[in-house]
């Protein structure tokens, strides 16, 4: 079992619990023990796409963390909480409620490269401690501004109290902070009441399965039917076919020379078997991540 199972994470479940659910499914289905990891943390109050890497796919989990993500989210105007979501206590209120036209008018200010201050209730570390642990202990937390990119931001629905938007964002973007800043730009305050990840790297909701579905496949011992191949996590990278001899050299950590390929990253394969994620430069091929398959 080497590949990806994409969970549609339910409300209230943490990312590590999602990993545990897949480990349990493998165990209950009688499959061989394998490494399991997730490709990007999703808060318990968020739902949606949670890529779970199995076996050799765990070597690509870090690359998944760096990928772009897409979210649907709802901002409730009029109150801001300390956690910037439904979990926290109200720390600011406003009577201002923006119109649809006003919301649409400020969105260009939050599209493209922007600066963002993460929420104090986040897993970022301050002097070796998690920011949320310090915040819960009553310690004042000051987090540095970070550069992120909002590739696309669109408005879906607006009511008197709320606005629902879709955002495609870079690594390191906090939707809760984005919602806070949009509300402030509108002369009010706000917090997130709904957050759903609809895409993580190449994976979307159409590939995601529920925990119930996962359990059913485990019971039927058919997890391979919902397992996406290792290659699925690299669908934006071209394949580089190798001969068995070339594949053998790469597996030994050798550098291939004289390869007719443009510079860049490739997914090296031999007879449809994944060999490595490689980097080509000046017709030389070097291993970035090797696969033991």
C-alpha cells in the first residue's frame, strides 16, 4: 500500500485523528503495517480535503504541505473572537454590516502578494512554545507579519450578517486572519463560522471519502479501491521514463549524465514503477526523493 487516501474530514476531527483513522482501517483490513502521515494540517473546526499519505507517499507529504490550497469560508460580521472562529470568546463588536458591493470592492486589496499577521491561536512557535499554548495561558503573543499570496478570491453569497467566499491561497495563509482583515477593511469586525478546504495541491473534494466510507472499505478489505497512486501527488510534474539500468543507478544514489530533458523536476519511472522524484540540471539527473518500490 503506497499512495494516497483523501479524507473528507468531518467537523471536530483533528488531522492526527485522520491519520489514526487510516492506520486503524489498514489494521482492521489486515493490510501490512505502513507509514502514514497527512499532507497539511486542518483545524478541528474545519472540514474538507485532508490528504493522507501511505507508505512511500509519506516522502511527498512535505511537498504537499508546500502546495496551494483552496477554501470556502464564511465570515460573520459584527463580532471578533480571540481565536477568530466560533471556538473563541468575543473580544470586539461593531454595528457595521457591509453590503455586497462593499465586500466586492475590497477583495482586490486581498488578492495577490499580501502581508498577513497569523492568529495568536495558531500552532506557530514563539520562543519554542506553541502560540496557542501561550495564548491560553494568558501570555501576550506577538507574531511577525508574513508574506503570503492569495491567487484568487471571490464572493459567493452575502446576507445581512455574513459573507461566504472562496479563496485559492499559498502555503502559510491563515483564512481566519484573511477574514479578520477583510472585516477590518470594511470598517467592522468579523470571525469565521465555516471553513471547508475544497482543494489541497492536486486533490479535490471529488476524490475525498467520508470516514464511514473508509470504514466500509476496511471491513471489506478493499482499501486499494480508494487508494490513489503515488503519482497522484505529483500530477503537476512530468514523467521521466528510464531504462532498468538507469533506474538501478539512481536507486544507488548515482547521478545520471547526458539525459535529454529540460531543467526542472521530474517523476522518474521505469516500466511504470516509481523510481524517484528527481531534479534535472544541465542534462544531469539527481535524486530529490527516492522510492523503495
